[in-house]
C-alpha cells in the first residue's frame, strides 16, 4: 500500500509540473503561431527550456525559493487552462491497444523506480550540494573555489531545485528525471502516431520507445541508478531521444497540416539544442548537429516568412539562454567555460588555473581508466584495450553493435546485388544519412574528449537506427521490409535479455508513506580556514550529500569569503592589503 501511494504521489507530481511546463510552452508558441493547434509534447519541452532560461536569470539575484516557484507555476497552470483547447492530445486515440498497454506498464515501472534511495556517487559528491546552493542563495562569485564541481554550471540543477519545493520540500530529486522520461515516451508516442507515408520512419519510431525503456532499465547497475537521483545523465538521454524524434518528425513531406506541426517541431529542436548544452557540455556536438540539420530541412521547405519568424524567435531565446549560461560560468568560476583554462577571465574570484587544469585532466582520464592518476593515463594509449573491453561488454553497446552490423551487412549486400538501383534509392535517405552523420560526429567528439559511456547517452544506438532506416528505405518488397523489422526487433529482444540479466527490474517497496526515499546522510565535522571561515567537511568519504552550507570534501586552508557573508562569494589566498 505504501508503494502504491508513493507511485500515486509521483504521478500527481508529473501531472502538476507537466501541466505547468506545457502551459509555459503553449504561451510562448501562441505568441508566435497564433492560429495553430499546438503539439502537447513540444509545449512541454519548449516550456522546460523557457523555465531554465528564466531560472538562470532569477538565480543571479536570489535563490529559487517558494515565491519564485509559486509564481511560475501559477503562470504555467493559468496558460495551460487558457490554451487547453489548442493542445493536441489526440495522439492517444491513434495508438493501438497493445501500444497503450505497454506504455502504461513502462510508465508505472518508471514511477516505481522513482521511489528508490538516491545512490548515484556524484549525487553525494556535488549534485545535492548544487541543489542547496541554488535554492538558498543567488549564485555566489567564485563558488568553484569551494568545490570545483560546483562550477560545472549545469543548469539541470536549477530545474531540479524548482520541482524540489512543491508539493513537498525535498522530494523533487525523486521525480525530476522520471518526469523527463515520461514526456520523452509521450514525445515518441505522439510523433510516431502522426500520419506519414514513410514506412521506414514509422518502423524507426516503433523502435524508439523500446530503446528508451531499454536505457531506463540500465539505470540500475550498468549505469548508476539515476532515475531517483538528481543526475543529469538521465536528462541527457531524454534530450537526445527527444531531439532525434522531433528531427525525424520534421522531415515529413509538405502539407498544410504537416507544415503547422513542422514550425513547432523546429522551434522545439532549436530550444532543446541550447538547453542540452547547458545541461551537459558533452552534448554540444550532437546538439549543434541536430539543430543545423533541422534548420537546413526547414529553410529548404518552408515559406520564407514562416522560416524567419520560427528561426528568429527561437534564436533570440537561445541567445538569452546562452548569454546567461556563460555569465553564470564566469560568476561561478571566472571562466567562460569551466574547466577549460584557456577561457579564463580577469576576475578576482577566478579558480586558480592549476586547479582548473587538474580538474579537466581528471575528467579526461577517469573516463578512460577510473581510479588511476591522470598522469599515468593521459600520457600514452595503454588505457585503450582495458577501456575497449569494459565498454564493449555493456548491454547497450552490444545491442547497438549487433544492430549496426546487421544493417551494415544488409546494405553491403544490396549495393553488391543492385548498385545502381540501391544508389538511386539511397539518395532519398537524406534525413537518415544526415542524422547518422551527426551521430558519427558526436561519437568522434566523445572518444577524443571523455569516452565514458554515461557521457555518450543514446548516440550509438541512434546511429544504428539511422543505418537501419536507410536499409529499410531501399528495401522494395513488403516481405523483405517486414523481415528486416522482425530481425531488428529480435535484436532488441536480445538486448533486453542482457539488460535484465545485468540489472533486473529493480522494483522498489516503500516501508513508509512518502513520495520517495530519503536522502542519505553522512558524518560531518566543521573545519576553519585561515581566514576564520567555517566549512563542513565529511569524515569518512568525499560525499557531502545534502549537507549544510558551505560544505566541501576538499578543505583548503586559504579559502576565504570575498565579503562578509556567503552570497559575497569565495576566493583563494590572503586578502590583499589596501
């Protein structure tokens, strides 16, 4: 019964914040496209981008407090009510019964997983610390001097801080990621159910839903259990699949009905591409690639007036989002992009360059060989084979390799058997080949920077689906098409077997009546710096969890306040004598 009540609480939180964000997105879209039916999922994602943009600005002046949350929720819910008849939710009626049944099962499982105890290592290291700073104070200058990871400037934590106050303070970490997962499911269902004459695209959409749930299963053992933790890794996966789905949907042939949808989809892609970079910097190549693809498709097919209105309104919002994100980075660390030492600014609170280079080296080396000092990893390629063995033994990589190999083999066979005809049909696969090129570029960037699988998200499986889409596109016979889809489904079934074998279902049973599990605690001791600043430091580990502020696992004696209180910020070294 306690578990059932917890699941119900999670579902109610989804409805509340889903309606709030969809209302914000609907308000924005109605200002641009006055007479259009609005995509429900696009309204949600555009609302999320607008929310984070607003929170980035608000947090420069105050913490994300109850007044801020109530005000934004009131505006969002009011807009949702006013524009409710414009929101297109008819996609549910277009779904087949077995689609609905499987979707409901998946959503219930996600709600149950949201009740788990937060146990992601980085959540104890700095995620919850970031949430507390965002909620209690305006962004302090030089926050990275207290704890380098607090300067990563991930706007995702502003979103979690926003949902962390209502309906009950402190529970938002449990349903923030699951909210994004559910609306990613809704996006795939909505866009996959739209009428299209492209059967290859329908088949790829049919596999995107299972792909999302496949990754959700992996967030237990293969990945750390991030669904119930404030981890940006889950959010990164959701944004990737959403951008891919919207980009695929925006490639439909021109029609008056489709043209109205396409405007909104392109707006959603552009805003999400900027949002994704502020969530996780490792998404920059994928985001820029998908956004460039979307603009190219739209400009080539839209009327000039519509194209200018759609793109300019999106770019203005993107500009505000980007400028505030960079400004926050400078305030938190003294660098335009932290931890890139070459982007240093002449700020008195700047994190020492040696510390920034050390931070970057640890990120690059830990992704290659965890636990080994970066000086022994980055100097040569001895890390490669252990890394390769570790990565290729994962269920997600194995499944993607099988699917990629299957599609590649079939494509080679088709080219050998009928080169001219296959080449002619491949020229009609522009959207699949372009999105596949984006995935390849993202893979290259990932490998050359920080090749940890959690920084890659769904890029590799999406590349496999792009190649599969190309093969389906050039397959002429109905029998051959059905056979290919069946084999791809079997490969996914094998992937599910590997995922369940390695992770299990991970079902949660609550012992008490609550929305989610409590945050772990750690033993802390106060330490005093040379300037007299008292800092909370963990005793037995480097995790502070939801400790009082200021807290850090890295005590530095030369740390001091820039002024008389915490909002004045932090700097290092002795105070200069005037």
